[in-house]
């Protein structure tokens, strides 16, 4: 790679696009351009216009170019990491037929349940795909589209994931990667290919899908003349296959087949996500058994309600998000958008244990506790999938890598420490998804292993916090309410 070569990693998330300009040799973050996305919908619907993603990518790249000071000709590669599971349907000209159905659109919960039964239950699905259908999975969304908007489904000339849509705009070539494809429930992690029987079950023609690249760092083409003109970048630079946002974060942290394994990550963002890299293919009905971007596996659990839900509670109480105290006797399950893990798509928020002495600050603290207990219970399943006993000393000694916007919040960090009883490592960089995508871009440009590159860049270094005494009283109180309430919340 040329001296002073620059690569661009794009994080196209639910809320925004970020374009990280990275020195390919050192991993130094030169600039980050940003642009907002728009999300609409109510009553379980969550949709975005894919054309807004492309416009935001253009604006983010332009802002990054202006900030970084490096000449555009220094850029040698680009890769996109996108929000997972979203369903994009295109016409023959490559234009969206309708807004994309996003991962947190829960309208497809009935379709997910019906698909689960059609194949013989959750175990039959996990044996093939690594995951059982829930409302988030793309197969359930396609089935919803077929049932509710048959004209859009019948008129589709192409079906894409969000990152596929953007990658195709860059390279003019259709492609996806095993990591993001493994979140569709029509790709088999057992065979490493689309599953013909599952595609038949949902009536999806495989010709509508993009080819699956070997890894997210595979060079699937070059930046087209048209895309180069729109982005202000050199024509012909390497375009990587890219991957899903969680897979890119793992690459940014140096987790994968040639990096750290079984080191759990807890991401506090719009959703609360826990994952770890493993060489063992996961097949647990409690998890999403994803493939990683580099050929390893990424057992993962995701909760819908995390920072946005707690911020909403703070808004209702008229408090700053940091003006919180431990919840005391109050328990608040902030399932404002249904829930994914546990699978409670029709759930709403639940508050119990109020007293005359309960303060607003305690209610806000109870919302933090409800969200954190939910995501830590999911973490226990991830650890089991990696062959670790969640209550054992080996698992307890592994620090939680705490990432996402919530990792910058004092009360989020302290609540995770108090309820987990584990040491915590907070990486210095807040742009791990974009940095992971940049490593994929560098891998596409050079043929080098992206996990090894990111490890050399030391993107995962950060502040280490010792373990504190675990608050088992709060843990058991919140867990008890969740276990008792789950059958009611399912209604």
C-alpha cells in the first residue's frame, strides 16, 4: 500500500452515517464526517428511504474530506458497515420500490412466529441458519411484505440489505458478505450459502439476491466513475464487500479468527447488543448465531430498548439522563418498542414497586437497571455459546468491552459495573464500527487480514475499570419481575 494511504470506513446506522478517514498504515483516525438519517413510522413500524442513506453517505464523505486534510488521491479503499436486517426492495433501475423496513420494525412478529412453526420450531432454524426467526430478521420482513404489500414484493427486481444497497452504489456490483447475510434467516451458517429450502418457504427467488463474498474484506469491485464523481474520490479504488455493524465493531476491536476470542462486548446504543467472537458455530435458540466478517462466528443477542428508551423515561420525568439514582424498590422494564431478547414483540413498558418515598431519580435509575439487567441476561447466553459458565471464575475475569453511546454515560457505566460485578474496559475510540469498516477497506486494498490490521491499529485500547461488588439484590428483584411478567408482556 502506498505511503500515507488513507482508507474510508462508513458506519451507516439507524440514525446516521459516519465516514471515518483512517491512515491505513497506523490506524490513526484522521477525520469523521457525519450526516443524519431519517426514521419514520408508528405502531411498530420503523422505515427509512434508502436514498437518504446514499445522500447521507455522500455528505459524510464530503465532510470527512474537508476535515482530514489528506488529498482525495490518497484514498485507496472504502467499505460500508450497515445496520443489520433491514429489507430493501429495488426496481430494475436499482431504485427503491418503497422505504426500507428496518431491523426494529416489529410488525413482522406474526410472520416470524408462523415461519418458526412452518419449519418445525426454533431448533430446526438454528440448525440451519444459527438463528430462529424474530421480528427483526429479514425473512420475516419479506414475508410481511408479501402478505401486506404483494405488489411491492412481486415487483422487486432485487432484494438487498442496507449495507448491500450502499456497496452496490459504490461499485456498481451486487454483493453481500457472510456476516450480514447471516442475519437474514435465509442464509445458512451451516453450509455458508443461501438455503434453497428456506428461500422456497418464503417465496423468494434467489436470483433477486446478491452473491455472497468470501469475507467482508473481499474486494468485490472498484469505485465507479459515477460514484467517484458524486463522492469526490478517485475512480477505481478498492470497494470491499463490507458487513453488518456488529460484525464491523468486532473487527475494530480485533476480535475474530486470528484475534481475540470469547472476549464479550456490550454495546449500549439505540439497541443493547452483546456478542463475542468464537471459532465454534453457535446454535442456541436464545441467540442470533451470526457469522463474523472474517470467517469466524459471532454469537449475539440484541435488545431493542436501550439508550433511547432510558432517554425517553428521563424526558417524561423532566430529568437530565445523568440525574439518576439506584431504583430502590421500584422496577421499570423500559420495553417501549416491544422487545427482541427476550422475544416479546408486543410488550410495552412495565413499572412496579412504587412507594410514596420513590423519587423521580430512582424511577430513572430503575429504567437504567431494567435495560441493563435485560442485556446482561442476554450476555449470559452468549457466554454459554462460547463454552463458558457465566457464573464461573473464568467468565467473570474477562472484562466487558463496553462500547456505543452509552459507554460515554457515567450512570450507564456504573449501572453495568454494579449489576455485572465484572471488570469493564471502555475503548478510547467511539467509532469502532467505522474503524472496523476501514480495516475491511484496507484488507480489500492490500489483501491483508482486517482483524490483524485492526489489532495492530490498537483500536480496542482504552480505560480499564476494576470489578465492584455485584448488586445481587437489585439483580434478583428485576429478574424476578421480568420472569413473572414475561407471559403477560407476550400478550
